[in-house]
């Protein structure tokens, strides 16, 4: 029997290189461990288009069945479709994907019933321990496998968030990155009056065009060009498992996750004034400003889906947005969905009768450094040094160290997996942003 490599068990999912770190035998044991941990009689399983996903999911399903659980196999899907299925069918789920990672990776995102998150502190560590011991109770029965196609129901659900009658025949360029958006978007757009101009829609886990990570500027360069060539109203890029969306406006300019969060928050608050909306601690100042301006209550939270979802559950927040392209909706079982965020933007552009670039102008008040990583050997000592040198500013430690002045702010937080510090900095002018970015980077790297 192959030894399991504990390094595959991450903060939010299970992920590693195929077949050296995660293979069919590992997947089989994880199927047994997942069922044993949950003590549930029925689970969901879905998968993305990665080359190893079919065989890994089959092995996981076999382990789950032999451990006594019935399995609903929904086949090829996006991660947010798996979360919808978990909520809709009231079942825990396992999604085979490595999201935006290169082709040699694969893994599993896990959730409880109704898309409840499972992270390191809420189950992944226990599943790891069960899988390492391989001491599973003898089941009283073998489970039964069924297959279901939930794509039509999922599209109905996505469209329920907007008024489709107001949509105009917008021209939309989409880059699926050879990921699951290549299956999901055609099913969506055949229900819309908009014209879809598809690129990289072939499901291909070898990613022949570019890496499925649109948060990296080089991976949306083609989309920017295609939007301008088509004279499109906007562009959309999705990551490999299609749970995150990144937008490009009609001028070919990337739209940050903070601007998208502010835009969707404004729209939701127009329909639901007074609601709570969550943003993470590295979102732009424009996000809480917009929430307050439209009568909402902004709630600041740490980066990461498990923290966001927990706070949504505790506060009843209607929406949450992160800089990283994750957008969470209360009426989507508090799960994230890039697709729901995308249809909100289509509705906003249709309603306002202006270009996306014009709509976004009032939101572009600040200048951001983007996220910059630096390798640091003694991270706790560096964080203390940074806090000490900025003792005159407003400082909080919700997630790393955030330092706030009247006309600029920055956050420095450690990576979960590497000896890296991540800097995000924002200022009221480009010159101040660049000056302070260089100053703080020099401090971090000294």
C-alpha cells in the first residue's frame, strides 16, 4: 500500500501532484475517510476536466461505496455547481479539481451538507488522520451509485438572482481557459439575449493556451486583446474549476475584484437596503465606502472562504466579495459563484445603458499595488518590526498586520503554505502608492 503524503492536506482542500502525491489508491482511501468522518449515508461527487479527474473520482467513489455510502455522481461540473448541488440536494460533496494550478496537479474540495465548508480546522485534519491510519469501521452494506445531470437546474438557479427581462443583446467575450466554464457558459448564454464570443472553450486539462489562473495579468492578456478586437461590451475570464470570474471592461482594462465587489454590492443594496455585506481585509477602501453609501452595513473579515462563510452564517450577510474573484451569496447556500457575479454585471450594464468603463469611473478613486510576494525567513519578527515602525498609525491584526493612514494603507499577511509575506497597498494617488509600495517592500525585504 502506498504511504500517504501528509503535505497534500492543505488549509482549505486536499491538493498535490498527480501521480506522485495523489493517485487512484490515495483517492480510494480518501473516499473511505470522507464517509467515515461524516458518518453520512449519501454523498455527492463531481469533477473538472483535468486529465486525471475521471480516474481519481472513480476511485474515490469506489472507496465511498465500499464504506457504505450511496453516491450521486454529477460528473463534469464547476465547483460552484457542486456547491449548488450540495445545497439543492442537502448532501455533502467532494469536487475533484486543482482549481487554477498547473496541469500536473489535482485535488479535492470538500463540503458538508448545504455547501458547509470543510477546512483544516473543521475536518480536513481529521480526514487526514483517518486516511493515514486506514482503520475504517466495517460497513453494514455497500452503497448504491446513481448519476445525475444537474446543469439545467443550476442554470435556473443562477438566473433566479437577476431580472432577465432587462438584459440587452450585449456582446460578451469569454475565456474559459480550457476549464469548466467551457461547459457551463454555453448552457447559460443559450438562455440569454447576449451574444457570447467564446475562446478556449474546449475542455482540456493540458491547458494548451495559458494557465487557468486569471488573477495573473499575463493570463488575461489575450482576453483584453479579444475584447478590443470584437468591440465587445465586456470580457470574462474563469479559472479552471470556474468558481472565480475576472472581468475586462469595454476598453480592455482589467476590473479588480474590489471593483466587482463594490459594483455587485451596490446592485444588491438597491434591492435589499440595510443588509450586511462582508469584504476581506485587503479589499479596496471603495468597498466599505460603497456599502455605506447605499445603506448597507460593511463587515470586515479575514481572507479565506471558511472565514467568510462562517461570518455570513453568524451575521446573515446577503453578499461577500474577495479581491481574489470569489463572490459569495446568501441565497446560494452562502457559497461562492463567479457565474452569479457575472450575471449581476450583465444585468447592471443592461439596466444602466452605459458602458462598463463609464459605470466603473466613480469607483476608481484609489490606486492599488496588487499583491506582491516576498520570501521572509522569520515572518513573526518581520510583522512585529512593521507594526513597531508604524506605531503612530491605525493598526489591526485581523489577518497579518494592517496599517492605515489618512491617505494610504497596507496589509502584510503570511502565506498559508510558504515562507512568504504578501503585501497589498493602496493610496489616494498613483505617486503616493508607488512611493509607499517601494518603501514597504524595502522594509519587508531588509
